C-alpha cells in the first residue's frame, strides 16, 4: 500500500503538530519555520500524494479526504502521538480542517494560512469558467500555482519548491485539483470543534475578499494579519512563527 512521505523535526516529548503544505508545493514549504517552531514543538511535515517525495498512488481513489485521514492516523499511530495540532497551508488548510472536524478527539487546535480552496469561492469560479475540468498543460510552469511565479521567496527555498514542482506528474495535478472540490469548509467554521487561527497574508488581495466575508459571518474569528502574501509562512516567517507559537501555547 502506498504511504505518504513524512518527516519529523524536534523533540518527540514536545507537543506534536502536523503540517501540510499546499497545491504544487512540498515539505520545503516549511523551511523558513522549522528551526523556530521545532524548538518548542514536535513537527511532523507530510507531503500530499504525488507531491515532493510522496508517491503517485496507482489507485486514483487515494486522492480523497478519507484516504488522507487514514494516512494521517497511520502516521500518528506510528509515531506514538496521542494528540496533535494541525497546520495547513493553502490547499492543505482545507484538508486539515476537514480532518479536525472528522477527528476532533485527536486534534487540539488548527492553524490555516490564506486558502481560497478552504474559505473562498475560487473553485466555484473555476467550475463556472470550465477551467476546473481542463487538463493540466504538459509544461506545469504555465500553471499560476507553480512556485516559479513566486516573487517574495528566499532564493534557496524557491529553488527547492520549483525543483519538486517540476518533478510532478500532470495526473497528480489533475487528481489533486479534482479533490479540491471537497475542501471548502467556510460554512462549517462556526461549529469547528477545535480552536482555529487564520494567519492572513494581507498582500493577497483576492483572499482578502473571502476573508472579509468570513469575518462578517463569524465576528469572533481569530485572525492575525501579517506582512506577506499567499505563502505567508514563508514571506512573513518571523511573524508567522511567533504567532503560531503564541496561539499553540
């Protein structure tokens, strides 16, 4: 059976945290955060199917929320972790928030970065335009999600992310995109069974519209605005690290 690739950082005696990157990213997404966070937390970074060093499963049905839940639970059991907090970046936020809803007994808290797939209307817009059903191009760098288009990443981190994205198979992109239809949880946040923090990279204008709608619907929503864009954990790493540690304490 295929298994998701995961890595651990820090002392296993510290509180555990699952970190899940976004679409067309990899565990390199967290390079700007590992040193600061692992001083106080036991970090488990996991890679999506067909991303980074995770395999491309032979069964397309693995690209599903239940499959990810099963993988997370296997990793948690393998590491002897009783409970953990979850952090999701972009697309990964939609997966871990749905996981926290399905497994509240093992999730202590949740952190999400800018995520139009989890909180916004991006997927509905892509469905209406027909873009959601379009086959990905052979040259994946033509996709707007490819990290080659990032403008505020440190060069060393960008190089890692670009190399891993270039190695992806178009089928992994297509199947991950199809799962994106199941990730939105904007109408489920009011009864999310764990504390939630949204770290908002306020430079991403499209996400600000979605976030404003959320704030109007849930006035008590816990949001911290940071000086970054979509990948706020990289672009405002120091502020992100401090905010996460303060929240999880």
